[in-house]
């Protein structure tokens, strides 16, 4: 597996107590858009409603079958995620049906650490390293929201444009050089996130499918991420096969002495 997978896909793919939910659990069917929806909500009422549908959690433990397409270099892998809300995203990438770990990443609001077991290399960067691949308005919370099917908090504000299109809510606007558009489904969960920085030639699209119950909220069974940074294209297709909410998690990241630090 090539190093660009480790330095890009992990970062974008990167990278309810005592209740576990498996991805084969019954899918919650979204009502058709022809269902009558109240349209006279104030912006504040609508934002409150959309915020009320956000997934609340302390920890998540996720396992996904993933296809990573990095500029046409396609790899089928297994990805395990452990997330502590607003603090840590841990990712392990395994090949050969999950038998061999090829990479591990640890992402916090301050730093990004990546182990490449194929090359016996170790990378440690400040979180700002991600700006090589995306707009500077993207932060840790953005990555967490993309992985968990939550609308990005920074965009659910009165400064955004909030309206209905074809029977569903759309939240859009811009922040510095970043244009954003969040399309919600009739479950009031985000169905699509679009982030575009036309000045710097960067774009990200995340699409969510087949929401299922996770305690009092909903979690997507599948996620597709498509990114563009200059001429670099990354496509990630995640099919979650295990979803556990608020279970004990740890974030092991011990770098073997033989590994070379890549600066």
C-alpha cells in the first residue's frame, strides 16, 4: 500500500451509555419527500430542530470495510475507528481480510501521528498538516462530524442560509474562503456535505446512506467521501459492519524503535 494512502486517506477517512448497535440492524427508512413538512419555521426553530437530531456520544468504536481509491490506485482494506468526542480519533488500517495491520493513525485537535508499518516509518505533525489537503477552516470537529454522520456544528448558525429545497432542508453559506452546503434527508439527518474552496482548488463531498438506530439517535451504515486537492483525487467508500456506542476505548500507539521518523 502506497504512502499517499497513509498521508491522505487516513486523515480524511480521514481519519448512549452501555448500548451496542450492529450495522446489520434494521435500517430506518426516510419518509418520502412528498410528506408534508412545516415550512413556516423561523431560522432559529429550524436550526434547533436540526441540532436536536445530532448524535450525542462519549465514545464510538467502529469497524468498516473500505475501498480506498487514491488517484486510481485502489485498495480494499478494513478500517477500525475509535473516537472520543472532541478529543481523539484513532484509526487502524488492515489488509488481507484484517489479518495484517499496514497503518495506524492518531488524530487530536493538536496533532496527527501516522505509523506506516509497510515502510517502518513514523510521521508526527501538528494538526495544521491537514491543510495540505483541505481548507484551513476544517478542524478536528469537522473530521469527527464527517465520520459520524453529524452536521458540522460551525455551520448550524444564524449566519447560514437555511431553506427548503424539494421537501428537505438545506443549510449553506461561506466561511472565509470555504463554501459549504449541507443537504438533510427527511429524517432530518445530513445526507450530503459539500465543502468547496475554489480559490485553492480543494473540494470535499461526503454522502451518507441507510441510517440506523443508535440509542436515541441515528447513525449511517455507509459513507462515501470524495476529495479533490489540486490534481489529487481521493475516493473512500466505507461500509460500517460494527458500530458500538459509549463503550470503553483505548488508543494504543507505541512506535517501534526500528521505525524511522519522517519529517
